C-alpha cells in the first residue's frame, strides 16, 4: 500500500491508502486521523517562512522556488543523485497545513494516542 495521495508511477499496481479507504468506506474520523498522521509526507522538504512574513515577500519566495525547480541543471543533478523532485506549490502546502491543524477534538485525541505509542 502507498501512503501518497496518488500512485507512484513506479508502482502502478499498488493502491494508495486513500483508494483503500474509499473502497472500504472508511469513516470520516478515521480518514482525518490518517490524513493528519500521513500529511508529513505531503510536506516533503518544504521551505517555511516565519509568521508575520510580508505577503509580497512570500510571493517572491514562492515564485523563485517554483522557477528553481524547473531548472534543467538542477533536475539533471537531482536525477544523477537519484533524488525525486516533486514540486508542490506553496499555496497548496499552506492549505494542507490549515487542514491538518484544524481538526475536531476526537481526531486530535486519536492522533495523540497513535503518536504516543
């Protein structure tokens, strides 16, 4: 089983946890727990600015990061080092962070229990 939201093309026959939860009609609370615990994978190696960073600076940083990850030399170097480059726009990561942080109390308690074990 894959824990990413979409199947890795290198494992086309291996379903994602999300596909399995859809198939077995997993309750929303359990889905929220899985999403919260597994979301770290979606963030990857994100660049994070401190709270209060001016919006215009965030926009500049996001554009520069997106442009850098299209650079053919960088991509070639990453490929040579067997590194996967999978760009996720900052707006999408910001939305995900809000979703992860905005959970019902019962989800928070289940996640705490899982992480404490």
